[in-house]
C-alpha cells in the first residue's frame, strides 16, 4: 500500500518535542482529577486554554454521566481496622457496616497484565453462600459477579503488594441504560494490601468467625467536561485519537502522560494541517475510572452515526512514556492495522513489537460500531526488569506498580520515553491521514478470524453434527476470504481509484470488526468482560458437553447459537456483496 513520502514524515517528526506536554504534566501533578470534581474541571480548562492559545478548533461537551466515587472503606478484624479501598460501583454499607463470617477462597496468581480482567477463582465451594469471601487479586468485574452469583454477601480482595489499588467492579460499559441497571453489583467489596491480607488469612485459619466490612461510595449523575479538538484535512473522513484525563489521585502515569501526548499530537498536526488529506480529532475522556469508560461510551452514543460514516480508525493513548518503559512486548492492535503498527514501532524504536489482541477495556468503546482501532498501552518496562524490581502485573504506568495508587506521581513520567512514544503515534497516525488508500489490510483480519473459526469447528463432534454444524459459516467465510484476496491483488494494479476502494474498506471494517470483537448489536455496548474471538460463536463449545450430559439446557443453548450463527453468516454475505460491488478498483475494473 502507498505510504507517506519520507519528506512529509520527516517534516512531522522534526516537530516532535514535549515542551507543551511537560507543562501539562506539571499542572496535572497538583490535580486529583476525580471525575465530577473541581480538579477535573481545572484539568479540562488547562487543555482547552492550550488549544485556544494555538487556535485549534475545539468543542467542550458537558455530558451528564453516571459515576460511582469511592469515599472510603475498612475491614474490621478483631477490633482492628485494616486500611481498604472500595472499587467503584460496589455497594455502600450502612453506618454499622456488614458483619459476617469470612471464608478464604484462594485465587490463582495473575500471570500477566492480559489476564487482569479474567477470573482466577475457578470452581467455588458451596460454603461461599452467606459469607464474606476473602480472596487474592483485584476486584475485577468477572470475579465480583461470579462471587455474587454464588451468594457471597461481601468480598475482600488481597492486592499483590504493600499498596492498595483503586479499581472498578461493574460489568456495565459506560452509563447504564435502564435495562442494565440491575447488573450493578449489589454487595460491598473492598481491597486490602498483601501484608494485611496474609494476617487475615491466617486469622481465618485460626478460627476467626466474624469480620465487618465498611464501604462508602457516592453514586449518581455528574457533569463532566469532555474536550474534543478538530484538525481538518482536505477530506471529512477522520481518525480519532483519544485517552482519558480523569485519574485515581494524581495519576501521572495513568493517564496524564497520555493527555500530554494528545495535546502534542493536536499541536503537531494542526501546524501541518494544510498537508493533511484526512482529518484528525483528538478527544480527552472523563469518567474512565469511576464510570467504566463513561466518557468514550457517551461519545459513541451521541456521535455513533457520524463515527460509523466517517471514522477511519481510532487510536487509544493510555500510559505512554513512563519511567523505564523501553520495551514494546505487549502492544494491542486489531489485525488489519498490524502493518502500520509494526512498521511505526520498528522505524522509531528500532525493535520488533509483540502484539496482543485488544482486551475488552481501555476506552475501546467503538468495537460495536465496527471501527478499526489500535494501541492502548504502548511501551513497557522490560519483563526482566519488572521481575528484578519485584513488580506484579498491573494495567498501566508502563508496568510500574504505582498504577491506581497515590504513588503515581510526576517521577513516573520520562521525557525521553514520551518523545519516542509520541514519534510512534505521529508516524502511525500520519499513515492513516495521508496514504491514498487507507492502510487497513483485512487479509490479516481474515486470517485471525479463520483461526478462531477453526477452533470452534473442532468442538463439533460427529454426533453433534447431526443437529448443528458450522458449515454455513465456513462456506460464507471461504467465499469472502477469496474475494478479499482478489480485492487486495487488484490494489497492486496501476491507476487505482482510491475513492471506491476506501469506501469499501470502511464498509468492510464495519462488518468484520463487529464480527471479530462484538457480541451484541450495533450502537450498544458489550459488557466489560473478556470477549472470545468471533464472540457471537463463543457458546458453540458448550454444545457437545451439554449434549453428552443430556442436559435440559442443550436445546436452549442450541437455539441461541443458531440465532447467533445466522448473524455471522449474514454479515459475511454482506461483506462479500460490498467487495463485489466495488467498481473502478483498477484500470478496466
């Protein structure tokens, strides 16, 4: 595919610096940017004042967002109060707290950051019902929901180290709709540190029969500023670069560094706007931390039609440029953006990046719209250095365990690393804004989806195949894969007209991204829980065990799977029709 001339790329990269960005870090270093607070509004004012000074067009929206703000927590054990933090959207206790019998339910150790959002609990004992469960890890949504479903009346999570981390425990993505309100957690939940947790576990072993859990959270509607800058190119199609500016406490590594990077991106691309083919939008989200991506979800809800028609890709910027972060071993991108992501990191950082599938996290609020997205966390502290320092897996700050604690201060940022990561973002974004043909290679997407489909096919036994099989999906998939290959072969011919090609790429992505990452319908938000590849088929592996066990649930699950399979097949057929309808791809085409 065409790439921007080296002279244009060099012109943009020559302007990479972090003077403006560092001034933002210094300002944010004295602001506790809790959503709905005066400090968050002061942070938004700083961003807007710099946009105004550079005469960058922008809009400040004022959405009303539903938040849960932790105010305090403690765990009372034999008259002593252990320091604790409640995750957002846990239930508040009455003044006397919740007293009950504790039970220790061991959890597996979290192997790496990609496993943070999964449950490490395994099969739960029946004795959980009516008890306050004490377990290891972070109070993440899947584990909290699993324990509530088992009848736990309260939960205490033992964080891995000496610090207690803030977090959020609801499965609801963004502000809940009325039909989702019942999905909020209904029991109190708190986190404590490892030393206190070890003492608590030992006390339970020694016969401790009662603890009291206190949690205090403020839940309701809050006005939250949401600034969006607009840098117009010659075409109205745009890339959306975005990240959250609210934080837990000061939150420099998560995510003031990202906010500063976004401001520098706005500066650089505005200065060279006359050279841009396509447009750029830069958004700073509130309510990431206490609203489960409330700001980005609000934007998707209120501008979904425009995003669907004109957004060529989104870039999530969270926790770049942290101290010691020199590695790119776990970078998220959707498959079709792989060539741009790999090349940009190789050219700027001189390393071969390691890729991971984007998790259901990090303001990826645009999957259901079918928008190709890339990046989230970028550079990391090398694994061997993290192990030497005794760091355990966290979800930001470049792997520094200051993440989601009061220790996430200005010394977490590194100017040299920030400038290097900024150059990576500039290089990748420029490709999307300047290439004649939008650099999305859906051959990589099809290869990834094929691997997932093959995995589901292996679960269809001969006996199950008499009632259900995936042959309609396979036939539709193979026909589309053949057409995708022919489409990209045609792009190598001379005199390609980019207009119908780019229109087809965006329409194709709206289907393939949705099939690859979304389970629910367009313009909705899937829960904040892990998604299997081709999630509409994720229940196929349940069929054979249920059939073999002669379970009453077999036919119910089969009915659901058939309906979801129809959606997949129809999507694949529609994708093929899009490519069949492209005219003028090549001379004489």
